[in-house]
C-alpha cells in the first residue's frame, strides 16, 4: 500500500488542495492530508510544495509501425501525404523494428501516457505492445477494398488478430480496427464486426478525415479517383458513408477524425453511442481542417483527444496535443475547453476504451502521475498545466511504480 500526500490533486472538474491518495493495485481512499496523516502516520509520503497528483493520460489512437518517420513524408495536403506513404511505406516500416517501437512507447510513458490504443496495420508492433508497461488496447486493422482478394485479406487479418488473442498479460486487450469506408470492402467489414460483437471486442475506425474522402464517397470523383485507379484499379468507392456507418450500429466504436461529417452522419454517430477521436496536430499537418467541437457538443457526442502516429505528428505527447487544440479552437472559452481536453485524455478516453482508469476515485486502477509545478496552483490550473507543463516525477500503473 502507498500513501501519497500532495499540494493538490488535479481532476478536470475540481482541484483538491492538500489532498492525498491511498492505493495498492486500485485506489483505496482519497482524502485531506491531515486525515491521512492521522490514520497512517509515518507511512505517508509527503510530496511537498508544488506537487500535484493526477490521473495517468490515455492516448486512444496511435500508429507505432511508422515511427521511423521524421522528414520522409510530405505534409500540407492529404493526397500528397498519402501518396508519399505509399511510396515510402516499406522503407519506413523496415526502419522501425521492435526496439524502435519500444523506444517510442517509453517516450509516451515519460510524457505521462499510461494507456494507449495502438492501431496495427501489419502486426509488427505486437511484441512491443505486449511488453509495454502501459495498458494497451491493440487494434488489429482490417484493410482491403478488392472483392477478389477478400478471402486472402481476411485470412491475414484473422491471423494477426488470433495471434494477439494469445497474449494474456494483464492490461493487453486484443481489438479490431476497420481502416476507413474507402479502403475496406463491405463484406470484410460486416464479417469483422460480427466477430467483434460476438466476442465483445473494442472497435476503432477512421471516418471523414479529408475533403478527398468526402468527395470520393459521395460522387466517385475528386482526388481519390486517380489514386484508386492507379494503385487499386478501382473506379467506384467501396462504401457509401450511410452504409458504412450502419454496419457499426450494434458496436459502439471510436471513430477517428470525423472532420468532414455532415449533419445526418453526426446524428447517426450519436444514435450509435460512438466516440470521436480528435487528432489536432495530424489534422493540421495533413491540411484536413479543424474538427468542429461545438457541433459535437451540440449533438452530445463524446469526443476524446489522441496523437495519431509519427507519420502525421512530430511527437506522441498528449500535453502538446492538448495545447495545440487549445489554440486551434479559439472560438471556445479557454478554461472550459481546457477542462474538456483534460477529461478527453483521462476519464473520457478510459470510458471509450472500456478501461478502469482515468479517474482518481475509489476502486479505479491506480494509474497515477506524480507531478510538480513551480507556479501558483489556482482555479485556472487546467489551462496553466498546458501552457507550462508539469515535471512528471513518477508514474504508477496499477499501483506499480514504472517511472521515477
């Protein structure tokens, strides 16, 4: 059992001054420091001035297999970026082995990320994720729009999925990702989602990331037309947006990006109890625009914040991601937006990924950050923690100290 007494406990909604926590694998008590001193005496660890306890951060969407990218891929617009991915894919994958991905995972841990959703296209990251100290929701990605190759593509997907299901360590959750409406044939989607529903697996998908995707799915025209003709010899989209969303009606899903969804699609997403993953840096670098958070709020759609991968980001750092979002969405009141962002990488992300963490309260897993600041702790702490990120001294996952 560990008892930590801090200057403050930070949650997105409330700042508890002179509070501490008691935990083993899970949190046993949250109480004022004086009360904990009276109960536990010398067993208490006094963290001192400027110390802040907060929940571990949760990154719901990251691609690890492209972590070798630094300046190889082309930024600015979605289609040139996608073409550069196709051109350099093999080189980037070969340049990042398990050790490379383990280094990236450690970097996330150093930034306070205690759980993440890894979208795996090839299964090359499975060992790194299986051995990670963090909780990992491991999304085996299904991709392939050619009906003639459907059986082969599904067999390869099943092989990766079944292998991930043999990993039994606590905190590793084999799951399913459907790449996107333009890249996966409906037969494959329906088959995978039936399996996900039967086995109660978590599901993720990309949806409406770019104007090119919007145009292609609506009209079979636009920038995607030449791409599909050249790379896949296809002249029509694999799905309509409406049909694609309907496949997920019985499976609450994390949909990534959703920048260019229309009113009917937002209503459909809400009706299906789905969650939106917002990746602001990726959206900016690929020229896709900014997600309309006000529209999501108006529809009471749950949304969380993620980093995407190093193919479309310069760091897997949720503190940086939230800071960028704070400035990107300049029409929102500052403090409420900051609080929403913090919720999106803690309790909101935990709920979407079905993890028992993200909240500092009794019976939740003790995934905890011990941090410190050198400035006044006040009611705008949610903002200041993004403008001047805290020093992360220690990280606990499931009550076990994994850093510091």
